C-alpha cells in the first residue's frame, strides 16, 4: 500500500483540509499520515473559530518519523499560516522527499485577486519557494498570478476573449520548471463566445501541452472544493492515473457533491456533501 504524508490544518467542522484529504486518499487505497499545521474547532470561514497553532510540534513529527524509518511515496502540502511552517516543511522534505517521491503543493494564498488575511510578502515568498520543489502544483487563478507576477485584474478583464485560456496557459508555462512536471490551474470562470452559460475550467499543463476540463458553474462557492480536488489528484497520480483522468475524476466528485448539497438549505462554510459520493473514487477492477 502506498503512503502519503498530508501536511495541512485539521478543522473539526467545514469539510476541508485534512478532513477532506484523509477520507479521499483512504478510499483511493492509500495510507495517510496526517501532519497538522494547526488544529481548529471549525474552518475560518465561520463567524468565529478556535485555533491551536501546531507549528511548535511539527518538528517532533519529522524527527520521530525519521527515527522510526518511515518513508512516503507521496507528500501533499496545503494551507500554511506562517513562514516558520514553510521552514518546517522544507526540513521535512530534506528528510523524506527522495528522488522518486511525488510532491503535490497546493499554494494556498488567496482568491478573487486578493490575498487571504495575514498573508504578507514574506509568507507568499516562502510558499513560492516551496512550489519550486513540487512535482504537481495546483494554484487557483489568483495564486497563479501571484506566483508569476501577472496582473490579475488585467487578466480577468479579458475573460470573454477567445484568447483568455491561452493567456492563462502561458502563465502556467512560467510555473513549469525542471522539478515541477505538472501544473493544474483551478477554478477558472469562463464563458466562450456563443455559449449561454459560464463554466468552471481546470487548466492542465504537462511539458508544452495544455488542456482543460470544464464543469457547470452552479451553486456558488463552497469551502473545501480545492482541497477535494488536490486530494483526488494526489491519490489519482499515485494510483497511476494520467493527469487528465485524475482531474476528470475530481471534477466528477465535486460536481456530483455540489448537486446534492444545493438540494436543501446549506451554509457554504459547511463544505459540500461529498461523503455519499466517495464510491466514485474506488479503483475500478
């Protein structure tokens, strides 16, 4: 059984971060080793939350797992709240990220053209440093602009242009490096000429090739969808799926779950009802 170290926060309510990664990766046939960056009563989108910063304890996990001789086929990093957490992860990677270890970095920094609260230049720079070590990078469009220095507002002003997706693909190419083999830019809203509705696109890049997977934009935004997508990609790639098939599977899970969620009154902070749809992720014989 392949093993994945999942480095992210643990929120008791909100269906995000480790509470998305653990069930998704487990049902995909992987053993998950969670390393919490913080423990929260509920995710931060709710009006109030309690949080215990886990940064002082992260190094203990690294040292103990090294002492016990653990090794990982994959490592997956998500939300990071301070520069010291990035430094802890860099030390973790020095120990556990070998030549053939798959590393997915979800560079969570902001959305809709703005940084999340408390994300300053130092933290964004540190996360940018981490992205250069990734095998697969999964920024949203805002984060893609942060990482490449592109003007987000100028870019989205052209979002009805036939050139829009090509412009985003050009930014994605900037993110590819000798170590970063694959990039998926997530949650792009786009309405092509002649279409009657707007769609969500995920744009995939491998080498000098790019492609898209799209889905209907319904139900608004929800907590945790990015975590679900990154988790399915991590599990899919480690299971031997192509990037296109893994993104398509993640899109199917999220679309089916949103369709269920919006059938009844909901709080977007609760995340989407993905649990009844986990069977989609079971390996087909």
